């Protein structure tokens, strides 16, 4: 018999005796007996209107030390990314093809390493920034939701020292349950092999619990939204 | 030396280290502050906790179905799923993959399961270069120590100790700036990510519905470990399952709140396969190793089955007054603190590890904080009962039999109290010394005098 | 109401004033107090050490003594938890299971009984001192008692309650734990004492004499003038 069958056999044997559901003191119905409602009712509050949610995202991003920049037009967004290039003296950036990136990135006039085509990871490591799109922005937590399909693979959003996200305003979703619903709706038949909830730039507290940004991933996370 | 003697000797040393106790207490007080702020941001924390407990109950009490679904989904997308009953089997599976790939170097992101099966030793013994990429894990690896805490592996060390370590092991310049120290590690590890043949990760959750693992981290090291090496191996305990992907909408913030006092950690990443057609990076091969290692024995104990609900957030360690005063290494186990004291007897033997269940005042702070409502301190009590039933200590059992004998004979009991009252002044002469029958108490504490008139005597006299 | 008083073994021998205060308070409130003298101990020491057969032997003698009680009142969260929470477990699947459950439902910790059952908070007590309150773990977490003792202290004339930062942290007593692992127990007690000292209170008040025995033992050894006193004694001061 395979180990798989051994383990599953032991599990089935063990489960012949039932266990009490925690917190119900032996009286209540187990969770499986009734369909579970959305966890939304327990999670932190999110405002009802779009403007409240946008303000909440901005507040969360600020607390997370992410740089959230909101613009009225693609032109303004182009100016913003150009000033980042100048300020940080970018020589080379990583990116991928997409509606937003194609509209914004050419204005940089920099060599662009495309990571949605076969690429050399050493070259990506030498890039000053990784510019990607995303699947959604999550107001509740200040999170950028990416997949390797929407954001140029697995490494682009984590290997260069600065991750720049381009997003449209209508990509903002209220909360985590909405983000998972979006993933299901968009990908359920064929999920991207990586889905990542990015909540602020990389950090660590492993030395005396003092927060330091840029542990292994990007030190900076800029979200350009228009 | 037996495990219990080692534990007592180490506890003696650590409780005497006032600097250490203060250092840990300060760190955990800061944790409490941020944790409480996060808890307060939930609309209904008790409701969230109850829902989480019920979801894990559902996951664990239908574990066979969930694991089959999980494995089938993963396999359908090209992931190789392995099953290991024992730690040795898990090591063999991983060593075989490493050997087949003719790998020379391994980069690891934090995985307590790998500590549990002593994977690093096995890999190094097989001639591989193994590097831990989580900063805290790297620090304890360089010190040749085990993690001090399941979430904060290096929380016992000061920046100066870490600086000395980096000077010695990495040839770094002296600095006591946490940021500079972090950058030293960042630079040292960058090359390793790019050149490692194999990336090894753990997992925080295994989603049955969609065949995904979820990894929670802050540093980005797991993201890199799962992006750059050609082969990826993930080692996880079979209890990690959650039924549905959207259960994470609750579990991710729950874990972050209780683990580190964050709303969400920086990266929460779901992996459902190796590089798929049309994808440009990520591992060509992904192996998922499902580890039993006595978990099915714990599952068979219906009374303590909820210990398998554990999401390894570390919250019970953080509030435990025992952990705070003896520190993580004193336990001598992979999992320390209350959850470690509950499960280690199941994982490594009741008689050898029952002392961890006795080394508790049963204060219940752990149970009160646990986000999935594991009845931790009552399980400690049950472990004591099971241990005494299986193999009673002659001395203790005799003492309690005598105690019960006297307690059931009020006249004898009261006579004993009278004798104690008469002889207590004599005890003063030997207080705290080897001759003192109560020396375990009186070495550090005074005993109250036995009252000249007991309550019973007072009651009788007033009638 | 007829109140059956359960006096824990260590209260009987070491802290009779706590028991006497309870009797006097309850009688002043117009209740009849009965005290089953045949009870010696609730059986918690063997129970907590894992020797449940021996604990059952002791507890089995307690049950009939309380069988007809209208209300069982205990001045200790720890022994209260033993009767209320653990007796039903200890006697599960035994002929005494029903009786243990019945007694559990009629058992109260003293402060909780005053506030939640009798609806009394003001006992006309006077205690002109600065005090801090220690929550015994069994009372706090097994019985869920947090507000009642504070409500009672709030009505004591002249009393100033200053909360300590570690009010809910275990004092380190834990029964046989204190003797089996004295170094850990002592370290925990030191944390407790330091937190109490920070408040500059004159007294540590608690509804559990067992914790106070531990705390007082440490304070006395340290030569610290901070004193401990049972809640009932404070409430009985005129």
C-alpha cells in the first residue's frame, strides 16, 4: 500500500470518533451543517462609497509606507513616473506588456526588460525598478493584488528594489472577500500559478522587533493610480 | 540527562537571567499593543474567532476528503505530490529530489516542518549548501541554534549580538543599526537566490478547493524562493488544509493580527502549480510533500483533535508567562510555548515530554488568546491525566492516595492541621535549607503561619 | 436564602479571616449561612496533577454534603472552578454525574454571588487605603469573573483602586506547579509583585487566597511592606 493510502486510512480510522466543535460547548451545530456566510461582517469596516474606500486605501498605504499617488489622467501618471525616473536616476527597468504599461512606459525612454517573455533573471536583478499592472487594489488592507499573469511573472514585483504599480481607479475593490470573489470570477477555470497579496514594501522586524523596509523584496512600493 | 532534567536546569538558568527576561517582556509588550489595536479594528473579533474555529474544525474533521481534493487539484496542474508518514520518509523524499536534480545548493524560506524533520542537517550531510533566507532564520542558522520562537526566530538576540555574528560569519563591518544589519543579510542572500538549484518552502494554508498553498511572510524571501530556483519543494503538515480559497479572506488577517499585530503581512501568496504554459518564470518542477509525523495519532485523540487547528501564529507563546520567563530554547522542542507543550507529547512521546504539561500554572491565557479556540490549557491537564494513568509515579500516587485518605477522614485531617500548627515553628529553624520539608517553596518564598484558630474552630466556638 | 459556605482547606488553616468575613457579610445581608464541617478539600491538588481517581475519591465525599444546598458559595475562584467547571468532567460517565452537574449549576464564587445573584454591590464597607486588584486566573478565565470584584471595591468608602499593568497575568502559584517548578513560579511571582509595586498601592486585593499566599510569600521574603488581603476582608471592614 502506498503512503498516501496509509495516511488516508489512518485519518479515516481516526475520524470514526467525532470531535466537539470549539466554542459551542457540545450543543451547537457544526459549521459544515449550515452554509457559512461571508466573513465580511466580522472584518474591519470599509466605507460604503467609492470615495470613502479610496480614502481608506490611501490611509492604509500611508501606514504601510507605500507611496500612493492618485491622478486624474494618464498624462499626469506619465509625468509622475518620469519624475521618479529622474529622482532615482533609473538606468534600466523591468516591465511587461499591458494596457496601462504600454500607455505609460514608453515615455520613460529607458531600456525595458520584458518579463512576460523569456528573460534572464540576472538582468532583472540589475534593473532599478519593476513596473507592473495589478488585478486589484484592496481598500480594506491597502493591498495590491497581483498574479503572475497580470503582473509580468513571479519575479518582477519582488526582485528589483522598487516596485511601481500602475492601476486604474476602477480596479479598487472594497475588501478581502471582494478580492477573492474577483479572483474566482476572473480565473476560476484556470488560475495563474501565483497569486500574491502585496501589502506594503518588503519589511522585517527580526532584529529587536524594529521595522526595517526592504528585507529581501523591494524597499519601495509606489502605486500610481489614475 | 533526561529531557525533564534538562528542562529544569535550563529553566533555572533562564529565570535567573533578568536581562533576558526584561528584553523578552519588552518585545512582547510591544506586540500586545499592536495586536490589540488590530483586534479592535475588526467589527466583531469574537465572531471572527468563532468562525475561524468552526472552519478549522470542518477542515480537520473531513481531513481525508480535503487532502484528496487538494492533491488531485495540484496533480492536475503538474505538481508532484508526495506523502510521508515519518520524518525519515520526508527527508528521503526530499533528498531523492535533490539527488535527481544533481543539486548543489538549496535556498529555504521559513518552514517549521523542516525544523521538525531536521531537514537542514540531512541536506548538509548529503553535501549540499543550505541557506535560510528569512532574516531571523538566517541568524539562528549562522549561530547553529534552533528558532527561539515559531514566528520570531531570533527575538532573543540583541542587535549587538547579531552584529558580532555577521562580522564573524559574513565578514561584515561592525554596526548596530538594524537597517544596516538587514542590508548586510540582503546583500549576502541576493546571490544565493540567483544561483540556488532548489528552493524549499513551507506553507501556512493548503486550499483543498483549488489545490493551492498559501505562504504568509513579510520579507519577500519566500516569493523569491518560489520564483527563481528551477525546482521548488514545499513541505507541509497534513493539518494545514482549509476547505475553500475564500476562507483566506478571514484567515490571512487573523494570522497577521495574532502573529505580528499587522492587518496583513506584506506578502500573502498562493501557489497552484509550477510554471504553466505561457508563463515566463517560476520553477519548472514543484514537489509538495505532505507530512504526517504523528499528526494522525493526534487526530485519533478526539479530545485533543482541535490542537490540529493550530495556524502557528505564535499568539499563545506570546502571552504565556512560562514562555516569557524561561524562553523558547528551554523547551527543547520544535514547537515551544503552550501549543508545543500540548502537541510534543503526541509527536515525541508522552512519558518523555509530559513535564512540559506539568510546567504550567494552567492560567489559561493561551486558550483565551488562541484565534482558532484551541482548548490549550485543558489539554495540558488532560496530558497530565493521561500520563498519570499510563504510568503513575509511585511517589506522587502514594502521596495523593494518603492525601485522599486523610481528606476523607475529617478527624484525621483536623488532627494533621493541629500537628502542623504545633510543628510549624520548628520549620522556621531550617527554612529554605535542605532539611526543610517545604524547601521547594521556602527557598524563595515565606510560608504563611498556620492560624491559631482555624475557620472550623471559629465556627464551632460561635455556635 | 440559605447559603452553604465552602471553605477551601488552605483558607480553613491559613486564612480563616477570609471565611469569617464571608459569614459576617452574608449574615448581615440577612441570609442564613450553613457550613458543612465534614468537607476538607475539593480534591484539586490530585486533580491538577493528573491523579483523577484520587481526586474523585475526595470529591465524591464532597458531593453529598452539597446535594441539598440552595447555593454553594466559595471565596476562591480556583476551588470555585473545581466545583463548577471540573466536577462535571471528573464525574462524567459515573453514577454521580447528574449530582455533579446539579451542584455545578448552584455554585458561585463569592464576589460573583454578591453581585450577580444577590444584586448587591454596596456593603457599607470602609477601607481608606490605596489598593490594586489581582485577578486569579481560575476566577478570571474559568469562571469569567472580572467586573464583580471591581464593582464591590468601587463602593468601599475611602478605597482607591489603581489597576496594575499585569492585573490579568498569572501570579505563578498554580498549585503543585509552585513546588514542582519553583524557579518558574518564583519568576512569574516576581513579575506580578513588581507590577503591583509600580502602582504604589498599600494592598493587593484578590478573591483568591491561594494566589495571595504565593504573592505574600514573595513580598515577605523580599521584605516588601506591600500587604495582601482577601476581598471579603476588605468588604467586611467597617
